């Protein structure tokens, strides 16, 4: 649940990088919540209204985490627009999203998996000389 809430805390943050695990855990929780709301909506007679409202509310965080996930693979967030290509576009984007992230810092920020050592300053991307 922390992965899901972590994405919601960065509601409209489109810069930076998102780990593969963070992205797919968000997708899993998002799917489970949407499915549960769909069932509840049908039971209480609202049809898909609850599910539609939830989907609308989660649209911006979903786009933001997708852009950050693409940044982790070294791609621009604009690559999400490839999904608009009929029939195969979403497959290409899915391929990009399942790729492992770059292990070093890239144009979009430091590696989210890397933990800074005690001699590295978090505020600077400059290498620290250990002498």
C-alpha cells in the first residue's frame, strides 16, 4: 500500500524517475480498487459511476507515474503518446514500461534504486572526491 500512497503523494510530479516496482505496484493496487468499486457500484445500483469517478480522480497521478517510469528507462514522457497509435501503440508503450531502468543517473535524475553513500551529498550531482 505504501507504493500506491507514494504515487498519490507525488500527485502531479512529472519530473524525476520511478522504479519499475513502484510503477507496477501502483498499477496492481489501482486495478484492485477499480474492480472493487465496479462491483460495489453494481451492487448498490450505480453501475460504473463509482469506477468512472475513481478513474477520473486517478488520471493525473497515473500519467505522472507513467512519465516518471519512462524517465527511468531514459525515455521522454512524451513517448506515452505512442499509445494513441491504433492496434500496436499500447504494446510499444507496455514494452517501454517493463524495461529495467538505467543504473546510472540520466537526464531525468539519479537512479532511484541507488542509495547515496555517507560521503555523497544529496543536494549535488557532482562527484565527490574522497581524498
